[in-house]
C-alpha cells in the first residue's frame, strides 16, 4: 500500500512543478529605432522572446526534473 501512496505523492509533485514552472519569473521589453521585443523567463528558466514582427523564439528549460524539484522546494520552503 505504501508504494501506491508514494506513487500518488510523486504524481502530485509532478503536477505542482509543471504548474509552478510556467509562472513568469521575469519579463523584459526593449524598443529601439521602431523595432523591439519582449522576453519572458519562467520559473524553470525556459524563455520566450516575442518580436514585433510576430515571430517567437522559445528556449526549453535547461534543468532536469531533480533540479526542478530542488528549485520548487527552495521557492516554497517544502521538502519532498
């Protein structure tokens, strides 16, 4: 029975981290000579850069799941 409890807890943690990782941590915008862009950095350090011409450049998170768990714990003061 304990193995199922652990599996449920792990799945719950994965869902929490998925939700937390897509929260905007930082955003930045710049306009220069009529051209510009804005950049969003999320909690998992993935990024999206939106340019004025409508194009978007996405960068995936450089972190493993274990690193994201540590980052989530530091952010929420919880331990897994």
